[in-house]
C-alpha cells in the first residue's frame, strides 16, 4: 500500500492565511451590493474549534530491548538467519500511543499514520528498519466492525519472531491466532516476548509492507472515534553501528463530512475555492513531531 498524507501543519497554516484574506475581503463588501452573501460564522471561530481537536502520535510509552535470550532459555532453536540478525542488529519493541480528542461530537472517521526512522539519511544500510508491526491486516478479525465494542487482547512475539495474539475473536470466542495462519484459530500460542495488553478498536486496517525505514498505516471506518486511545507497535531492527535513533511521526485524522456541524457547512458554501476544495471530502487534521529515541535505546 502506498498513500501520502494530504496536508501538513505548515500547509494548513498557509491555507488558513489565504482563506482569512478571502474572508476579510468578503466582510468588507457585506451590504455594498446585491448578491454578496453574508458570513454566517466567523472564520476565526471555526478555526479555533478546529484547533481544539487534539491529535498526536506520542513518544513511545514502552521501549523494550529484544534479545535471543528468551528463545535460548526456552530451548528453542532459532533459524540461522535470525542468529545472524541478532549478531548484526539490535531489536526493540516500540509502543506508540495515539491520542485523539474530537470536539463538538464530530467524530473521526479515518486515521493515517506515518513513522519514519532516521529520516534524511537516505536508504543507507545504517538506517533502522521496521521488522514487524501491529496492528496488521492478518489480525483484522480482532478489529471486526460488527463487534459491539472494543476488546482487550494480548499480543507478543512467537517462536518465529512474528506477532501472535490471544483474545476474543468475534465469531470464534476465546482463542488465539498464530502468526502464519492469517486468521487460523490456534489456542496454543506461546509468547517468547510479552504478552502485553492491547485494546482492539473497531476499524479496517491497511498498511505498507515491512522491511523499510518507514511505515504507513490507515485505520478506516473508525466512526466511533471521539475520545479514544489507540496504540501502534513496531519491532525495530537497528544496525549495531547505529547509535542515534530518531523517528519522524506524522498523522492525519479525518472528520466525516456527513456529520459536520451546520455552522461548518454554512461557512463552506461561501468559502474560497481552495478552502472549499480542501473540504470536498472528510475534514483532515494534521500532526507532525520528531522524537529522539537514542537515550531510551542506549
């Protein structure tokens, strides 16, 4: 999957500046001629409500080094390729909280997230690479849109260094899903790293393939998202020669146009063409932040 975030915070600031000029010009012409529509709501008031929405990808709340010790202690024979990997790389479990707070009851319908490690260093061999991710599409059944509510599951790494899950699968009851079965019920999942609790929210999961220094997620049809805490997890593979590790985080949370308050709809009717086109579909709210993880991964 390959998708680009549609707007950045700096791009929105420019968009807002252009629309403010358009808005002020309209205000100056009110009552000065027929056919000039009145502004039903002040643009600054709408933008203040827009800015009151809180979205963010937080700094990792859990950073755990992963070694071969749990596998060796359990008498598990790691594949030769993994033995080589542990000699050349350091592995970490990184858990990123996602914060969402919607105002006016206007809920989020979709979230797009990008993580990029040591951005700006090109595609060189010294860049960290994303080894595994969660949530991922093969565990979609835990995020079933038909489920009545979110559910608590346990996640961890299995004998193949892949994510495994134990929890309630809608339609199956209490069970586990192995890392290779793509939804196959398996009650004998054994964790070599973890388990850790994870709240599975109803959504449709899409993402890029792993193995690169960056990853894109799309969590769609999340119409219930108003006040919510999500998490995304990355198993990061860091070359032992690489000491400094940073992550560029970017997210866009969308508000479904269908549920827009009337004051937004009224304003958009008379907005400038650029501002209006930005609102053609769902309303995007951007976020970007860089974190230096070097000290946590020393």
